């Protein structure tokens, strides 16, 4: 966030519609960081858990879902930091914050769906694990 604020906010003078540039950057980075980590972790999870899948029988949909759900803890911590930053800059949430749980649910479902697709591709074609970071 500091690098984006410095280069895009100060040097390039990119507009942020009156919002302080650190808040502008960090708001987008909280969601994107969760989504990209969930996709990468979920896409590589089946191959990383091959020994577990071959030895114990359980619903295999749990393995690609685990990184998506585990990333929610990081997302919540980053969101709390975002709220503290908003208080520091005297920016207060509007009533639109009530839609936030629906947006988080949509983000989780999208990350798990695309992550399971990448996990299935990675199980079939082993070279997909090298392409996932480029696709994300």
C-alpha cells in the first residue's frame, strides 16, 4: 500500500475521487489479496494433498475449499486494519456497509469455484501449477 501510495498517488498523481490514496489502495488490496491467495492455494491444494487423498476417504471437495475458508481469517484481520485506517483518516462507513457480508459471500463463492476449477485442471495437467500465478 505504501509503494502504491507513493508511486501512483504522489508521483503519478492518479485520481482517487477525493479519498486519501492510502485508503483507496488498501481497500482494493484487501479484497484482491484474499482472492489471489485463495485461488493460488486452492488450485495447488489437490496436488499438495495427494498422500492424504489416497489414504483416507473423505469428501474431496474439502481440500480445495480449505484455503478459501482459511484465507477469511487474513481477510478479517486486514479488514480490521482498514477500519482503523479509516478512523485515522476520519472516513466513516455509510449505510452501504450493510451489503458487505453479501459481497464477501460472493467473493468466497467465486474464489472457491474458480479455485476448484484450477484444482481439477492441476490434477489432470500437472503443469497448470506454474500457470496459475500468471492467470491470477
